[in-house]
C-alpha cells in the first residue's frame, strides 16, 4: 500500500499550496479481493470528504452516466449527478468500479463519456442531459478500479494515473485475518473471541482459499466461526484437525507439493487478472522431422516462443553437448498443464527452452525452480512484465529459486524484502547462463 499512501500524501501536500489544483484520476489495478474499493473509502475518510461508489461493470448505455433528456418517459439524471446530490458537496471522492468491464455497442460508448467526466481539462463544464446546466467536476477526486489494465479502453487509460495493488502474501493474509477479519466477525456475531493457531490459519489460507485477496478467506472464517458457535465449540482452540473436520478435505495443493520432477518439465511464472500463477510445461519427443505439437490452451504467441526455443537449441546443440542431427529427426509434443488458464503473452520462452534442454539431456529440473522471460533466436533473455506478481505467486507456491531476465533487475525493488530473503532470484542475460547453472554442474541439480 506504500505507493497509494505516498500518492495521496503528495496530493494533500500540493493541495495545501494551491487551492486551484485539479484532482488527479487515480486508477487502482489489482486482483479481486485485495481491497481496492476499501482503499477508495479510506482515501475519502483521510481527506474528510464524502464518498460515493458507481459500478460500471457491464454498463453499455452511456445515458446512465450523462442522464436522459426530459422528453423521455421515466427520465432521470445520470448516476454521477445523483451521487453528487446525495453527497451534498461539489468535491466528494467518487469511486468508479470495474472500468475494465464496460461494454461498447449500439447503445453508446461509456468509456468515451467517462473520459469527458474524469479528465480535469474537459470536465469543468460537464452537462447532464436531464439538468441541462453546466457543472464543474474538476474538484471531484475520481478513483477508478480495474482487475486488468489491458482491458481498459486505450483513450481512457492514457489519462489515468495507474497504481498497482498487488496480491497478498501468506504472512500478510495471516496478519489481516488476525487484526481485521476475525475481530470484525466476532463483533458482527456478538460472541467472544476464539483462540486459533497460526498453523490453522495457514492451512485455511493455503488449503481452502486459493486467491490473491482475502474475500474468500473472510467467507471461510465466517463459516468456521458459525460452525463452532452452533456446535458449542467456542471454548475450544481452532487447530488444524478441527479446520479439516469443519471444512472437509483440502481443496488446493501448492504447485511444488503436487508435482513430481521429470526430465522435460519446467514451471513458468504467469500473471492473470487474478494474480500470479504457476504454469507447468511438459515436453516429450517422438519419431518425426522436428515438428512441434502443442496442447493445453496455448495461444499462438506461446507456440511461436516454443518454435524459437527449439530452433535456438538445434542451432547451438554442440554447446549443450547434443547431437544436432538427432534432435532434428524427432517431433516434440509440448503440453501446458492448468488447462483452464489461457496461455498467452510473451514470458514463457525461457521455461520452454529449459524444459526442452532438460528432456534432451535427460536431467530433471527441481520442482521448486521457476522461470519467467522470453528468449530470442540468439538465446538472449528478453524483458517481461508483472515481475512483482509473478514472484509473489512463486513465493505463495513455495518456490525456492526463480530465473528472471537481467533487464528486469530494477523491478525487484518493488518486491517486498521478506519475499526476496526467502527466494533466490537469479538474473540471467542469455540461456547459456541458465544451462550452466542448472545442467552443466551436476551438483546444482
């Protein structure tokens, strides 16, 4: 939350110097359940301003924002002016939720209207069709939220000041549960506090609430507290055994505990709108002519990465102690596990090259090793995005070692020190560095 707090402090400090300062358009981007809406309400509270929330997820009728002309039956002002009326002030904090889920169709383009509403250079004379009088919106502090920045319309994204709200680590979830979630539950249910162990909380987080935020954790804790209440277990300590008795069999296993190491397998770190994920690639060889077969919900961009990785290995086979002709007389089947996740983007090339090399050398890659980075035809490792979310995802899945591009070294400044102290992060410039580290020295295996 440091970046959010810093930005609001800057806004307050400059506002004290100049009352004519236009309010910025802040956009909080992060997975569901990490507290983006709560942050908006907290900002309003810190600034001592009124707060109003507007949800535009699925909105396709722009008149919901601009209001209806009075000639229409059932016409009314837009939700924006209705919110300002309810706040009773011209300078509230207005949270516009889910801006990445707006819809453009024949009924209008809400994103374009939202641009006129939020942009301080255009909204000084905003006219609601129902009111038909200009209103100055430049004093309103707009805070937008989104899960995926790529789904925000480009012309709107260009005006936004984007602040990333990352996923929570396991320790942060435990801290949040102890300090906020459980006390709120006990107050809501009007009951005495229940004793619980850290191991029980850790089991709930890892085994039953696999998520980036804490929304599902809150629901699960409420379920446990209700069960203990109706079964008169308030005086018992919540232990791991009692958690399993109440919630049943464990639903989720982390990536390193369920996977067995095989030659030809490697894990890549990915990012979705729901946070960092682990995707396992597996490669086998078949008699053939050097053809690639891909399965597992793989996009064309990942297929191209696989072709680049294979051709790089074939061309440089002698450096890896391989027979070039033998490699070229086989087909290679690449399968990506986690079938529900669409594998797109350009950050899986390093993992694919590592999996292929592991297969050809018949040497296993330890399950707790992860990769992110793209590879070119010369073996250079190219810069990728989402490093912070990827490393948090690796940490939450008990990975011990991660290879990232050297060009992403500066991105490590955004990763919490508590995570960097527990994961060995290795920055590499060329695939030959990965080869020497994983395969050439047997003691590293």
